[in-house]
């Protein structure tokens, strides 16, 4: 019994940080993909009203920086997981890895709520809600407290039973693939053939210059923001979109998620365009 307990403790200590970091990364990807892009409830800096952060380009830049940070955390977790590969066959390894991953997932959502929602107030879970605190609390408990409780329960089960054997290599491989797939999801091209694109031009490019650049590649404008910096276009030959970088484009995205990321601004942009005309 002492030998089994000692082995379980060694496994837990070696997989702990790998699981925690991977859980944080998965939670960050989940937050960014689901809330920022699919549901479009907020950007990282949605509640920041001072220049230059209220500019849509800066909002997108901040979201990108957040995802870069999550990639770094994910890579660090995968490196630690690789270093702990000698322990994959030991009893309890799979359960400890799962327990700490769940804990890391929940810990990020609690940190996000406390620091970003309530202390700094740079965004809320659902910016358009009349009761943002209710959504914050729902997310706090459903994806924060509940996941930490599940992680604690899995760890207690592993401590009590000495863990389960024989499944850890598959579990570790699946976890690594899940992290990689989560981060790559936002880069997927649209399933409808990829004729749509979103283009963000650098500061200093006028609306007329942007329009002419799009015209040179036979693009059709389907939407433009009020500042003339962000354009949604349709192309007969999608490959020609890359030529826009030579005309001052900062971002040319044909991602299905990227195209949806800006749709929450369309109502306001159309209203602004109507007022200007």
C-alpha cells in the first residue's frame, strides 16, 4: 500500500502542471471561439470605451493577442506532458491528468470572471444583456466552480482507488489533439466554397483607396464598417484576396468563424451608414 501511494503521488506531481496548463488553454480557446466568435457576445476589450481600444481593429487585435497567449500556454502544457510520458503507464496517470485538466479549465473561468469581468470590467459575458451580472454568475458557476468540483471528484477517486491503468496513452494523445484542434478551429475555411472574405485595412488607407483595391481584384462589397476600415467582400476567385496585402490590408480572413466575428457590429454599422447618407 505505501508503494502504491508513493507511486500515485509521483504521478500526480509530474502531471499536475501539464494538466493545469492544458486545462487553462482549452478554457481560453473555448472562451475565445464560443463567446468571441460563434455567439459574438463580446470581445476581450468590449467595455473599453477610450481610444484607441474602442476601434474595431484594436478589438480584433486584442482577441488575437489573447489567442496567442493561449497557444503559448498550450505549448507549455504539451511540453510538460511530453516530459511526463514515462509515467503514462502507471496507475492513476489518466485520472490525475483529467482531474488537473478539469481544474485548470475551471480555474481560468473563475480568474476571468473575477479579474476581467468585475475588477477591471473590460468585458462581460453578454455585453448586450440588461442583466450582465446574471450571465457572469452563470458562467462563473457552470464553467468555473462546477469544473473545479469535477476535477476534485476525479482526483479523490484516483487517490482512493489507486487509479485505472491501461488507458493513459490514449487519453494523453486525445488531450493533445483536442488542444491542437481547438486552437486551429478558427482558421478553418468556410464550408460554402470560400467566396467570402473579411478585410481589415491599416490606418491611413482611405475608404476610396480600399474600395479601389477591392475593385482591382473584382471583389464585390457586401458590408463595410462606418470608418471604412473593415470590409466584407465576395470574390469570384478567392485566391486573389491575398493581393490586398499589397494595397494596405492588415488582415484578409476567409475563416468561417472570422467572418461571423464581426456580424455583431453590422446593425450599428448599417445604422451609421444610413445616417451618413
